[in-house]
């Protein structure tokens, strides 16, 4: 180990630094490039215009998630634009020699679920994807960046991108979460504290005993939403939990190479006493089931709080923010959030569309029914998640409760496929963004929460405290 | 590749007030069903510019007096949300060549710089001053000077800031990094050779 203690971010950054560019940025090697149908076609187009090839096709992996219909399996899809994007990705992967987890492979799914599932996401690596939730992969101790299409082009052509280093903020959460409180609540709580741009310029290192005890899926849920707090990158130091998850996955090293890899991965973890630009500490016991009331993920409150009142705002900015949010959400200032009527319940997304999410919901919803008038859909994050849920009978439990069980995709997280809110429907959603119009209707309303809270909202027809609804204590 | 040196942007400006204007608002996801960026300009701020029934709402960028504006002024945390380059692309295709805001979300800032759109930061008070001046005279020429880090308008000026690397890239015509990145190929392969996970499968 080097004399100077370093953070994981620093070590990975240094190992992947190619050289300094003229403008002072670093040319950073991107070891793993994940692509999907929405942000890659223009990049391949630029490559063709410039007469360039993909430098490392064996380090480039594609899947289809955003536009793929989740209730239609046979092509051509009814939406010709969706079909065109599908065809374009297929053509690009074939022409440039990129591995494509197409639907026919049985491995298709949301890009941030597929990478870990396949063992492509590994500690000590750099990952880029034309999607802001790429931070998810940081759960494995990777430095994973969401990038724009021109950078997708850069990574395709050069396997690098131009970037300035980030500062590192360590966010320590210690202690045991109270019953009924989940990883989703942890990240909603963090973003509530930092605001939506508090993380600008930072990579987040999530640590502390709460994270040590988390499963990989829980770590992914938290890292996933780093960007909602403004941080482009979020990671957890790799440990035994990480290695156990990766062992035996299709792209994980095998045999002697596995032991070597684990030794290397361990060495990437932050050294004790390394420098952090900022440290934030949170007591796990202070976190309650959290829901949003507004139009950005920082506008969250615990389930037992009341909707903020602009009259009580401490600044003109805050007042204007609350007023704008409440006008859009059509929610009364000062009223309890609990009891707010919902129209739609959505389970899924790269934040909470994994096996553990559906297992947890199935455990509580078994024998219960979705309230009359509520449209409820459950969308597995990948074909593998779907298959596993089906093997365990989770799909049946959800279907009996009144959830529609769908095929894998992003679905109503951003509604680029046919799953959309209608008019000003209010959706209890396990996804990650509650922006105006996010779920496909320009007046549609989103309340973010954990999957079990979505289940509680579905069965009661209102924003509810899952601990009461399901007698959790 | 020789790129234009972007030292300043001059033209009419328009103020789009608000904080945390996210990428879903800049370009709603449904307009991202496309395989090229062509034509995205007309969908800029689409859902704010139209009611659900499709009636124009009189958004600032639709006002006749702001037609042809090249400079966009806004509030804090502009461009938060997704990594979609469709957002700065829509802004560019709608004719804007510079953005002045209190501050910008990280990915949006990087994407814009790569397209040669200077994003400069100014204080809220200063942005309000420029906004007031263009309100009085919408055809006022506003100059975003990336080199001198100031915005000039009708004999007045305000100070702005910008990250050094972005400013350097813009004024020296290096805002699109692809040429320089391609030049580094020998070093890229050298760095890659030291990282076992990058080796092609045996
Ligand atoms: S699930 Fe939602 S946030 Fe995740 S990749 Fe898909 S659209 Fe983006």
C-alpha cells in the first residue's frame, strides 16, 4: 500500500488516467461502456460521419430498456419510432461488433440492472453510460459516470473521455434502520438534507455500519439516486458482500483469475485516514419512511410530516419553490401527506426493480387487494429478475393482489413506452424522479417512495404508512 | 480538427425564470424517440410552452420580440436531471449559443461545453439586471464575453464566472475533445495494458 492514504475515487482515477489534456482536464480511460437505444444512435451516427471504429468492442455492452414496450413482446412494435430505435441499435451493435443483450437473449433489462447481474460491473473499474443513473454501478466500488451523447461517441471511438477530477464527500450512515425503513428512504433522506444540487462537483462515498450491513441491491438503490442530489458519482467500498455477489456471474473472473481479482479489488478500497473534501454523518435511527410531496427528489418528508407551507418558508426562494411545487402537485399546504389519494401505483425502475424489491413487496401484499380504482403495475428490471420472480411465484402474488405483471423495461419511470399517467393522475412510484411531466402526462403527478410504501399506497388507495398498513414493527 | 474559437456570443437574449429547470422540462422524454438530433429545436420547453390541449402559453421564447435570441438567461441549478444531450441539443437547435444562469447541473454543463455552448454563472441580482434591460428593450444586443468573463448590455456590464477548463476549451477552439482524445491512442493502449479487466477474453 502506498504511503499516502488514498480514497477509492483517487485510486481508480489514477489507475485510469491516460494523460493531461491541453485544457487541464484528464483523459480518463473508461474500462466498461454500457449503451442503450436512446442515447447511442446519434453517437454511432457521429462515428460513421468521422469514419471511426469502436476502439474496444469487447468492453462495450448494449441493452434495450427505455422505449421497449412492457406489454408487447412481438416485433414490429405498434410504435414505429420505438421499432426504429430498436432496429438502429441492433444494426449498430452488429456493424461495430458490440455485445447486445437483446430480448431474445433472455438477459435484456434496464442497463443498470443488467451490468451487475452479468458481473460486468466490477470494483476498481471505470464505467460510463449515456444515462445519469449510471452512478448505480458505484455500489460495487466502481467509478461510474452518466454521460451525454458526444461523450458516448468519445468513449466508443477512444475508450476515454475528457474530465476534471471530482471532490469526494463521505456520507456515513451508522446504526440499524428501523423496521419498515429501506435503502430508498436512506437516499431520499440524504437528498432532502443536501438539496438537489448539494452534490454538484462531488463523488459520494457511502459508508458506515448501515452500508456495511446492506446487501448489494440496497447499495445499488442508494448509489442510483446520487445524481438526484447533484452528485455525478456515488460509490461504496468493495467488501465481502461485493465479492459474494459477483462470484460465479457470467462475466466475473474464474479460477485463479478470481483470487487475483479479489486481491486487486480489495486494494482499491479507501485507505483509513485518507482525505475527504467533506464528511456528512447520519444516524440510521433518524430515518423514517420518506415520500416526496413536490417536483424534485429533494422535496421529501417523512410519512408522518405535513406538506410544507410556503407561509413558513425561511427564504423567498424556498417560498417560490414550495408554491410552484404545490400548484403543480395540487396538494394543500400544511396538510398531512398521509391520506393523499393515489390513482396509479408503479413498482419498478433501475432504483427499485430488483428481485429483493419484489420479494419484499410480495411478503406484505400476499392476500391483500389493490384498492378499487387504482391502476397498479409491476415491471421487473430485467428478464432475469422477471424469471426469478416467476419461479418464486412472486408474479402470481402480485397479480392476485391486482398488480399487472409486465415484461422488463424502464416503463413508467419516464414513460417513453406506452406506460403513462393520464391527465393529472397521481402515482405512488418506486422510481427516482418526480419532475413535472416525468411519467408521461404533462400534468401527471409523482410521489416517490420505497416499493413497500408503493404497495401500501396501492392497497389503501392513498399515500399510507406501510408500517401501519402491514403491521410492521 | 479545427474548431471555432468561441470567445464571445453576441445577440438578443431572453430570460426564462425559475430554479431547478430540469432536463425533462427542457426536452420532454417523448421527443427523445429519434435516431438523430435534427428537429429537436421546436420541442425545447415544449410542455411549458403549451397547455395540455396544445394551446401556446406565451412562454418567453415564443414572444415575437424575443425571436432569434441567441442567449438564454435562467436561474439556479439549470439543466438538472438526466444526462440526455438532447437537452443542450434542443437549446442549440433552437438557436441559442450561450446560457447565463446562477449555476448549472454537472452533466448538462459538460454536455453543453462539448457542443460549444458557453454556460456562464452570474449572481441572481446581476441576471435580474440583464433581464430588466431586455424587458425594456428586447432587441438590445447582449454580449457574453467568455474571454473577459463578463456580460455586456447597453453600456452596462456584469461579471460572470466559468470553470477554467471549460473557458480554456472554448476560447482555444478545443471544446470538442474528440481530436485530442484520438491523438492519445498510444497512451490509451499503454494504460489499458496495465488493467487486467480490459484484456480481451482468451
Ligand atoms: S429506469 Fe428510469 S431512471 Fe432508470 S434508466 Fe430507465 S428511465 Fe432511466
